[in-house]
């Protein structure tokens, strides 16, 4: 019988323990870098923010979300931690490192509010 390589057969690749751990670390590093890039381009909403947006009838269009995400990226590049983002008649407090909207309010709630525990504010037009 011929012991040649056949299509569809799986052959284990022999690696030394050092090579195997190096490959695993490289793969893990690539995965975490990809996850960081993916998370950086996503805006998450806390449960509290989702409830407030529903209660207040706040709806965001895709182009609005893009502007807000870009604003969060700008805030992150300047080292912001918690930002107030004002977009048209909506105000949001965003935790910048986690890219999470913590709360949201419409124009009516903004008029008499004092915003605390923020280190930056972004006014979008």
C-alpha cells in the first residue's frame, strides 16, 4: 500500500513547545487587537441609557450615530474619560474608554440640568 499524501487527510504539524506557545501568544495578541479595533468603532448603550431614550422618545439615525461615534473617537484621542456630547436637541453622557452611552436626555431635560462628573464636552452641529 502506498503511504503518500492523499487529499482530505489531516496531518499534524510537529512543533516544539516553544513554537507552539509563541504561536498561541501571537494568535491571542492578534485576536485582542482585532477586538480592540472592533470595540473602538462601536457605540454601546447602557441599560439605563436605553430606558431613558425610550421614555423620552429619542431615536438616532445611522448618520447621527456616525457623527457621535466620530466625536467619541476625537474625545478618546485627547484623553477624555467621561464626555457630555450635545447633538441637536439630545445630550448624552458617554464613558469614552468603554464607548458606552451612560444616559441620554432630550432638550426638555437639558434646560434645567447641571452636568457633573464629566471631563469634556463636545457640541456637534
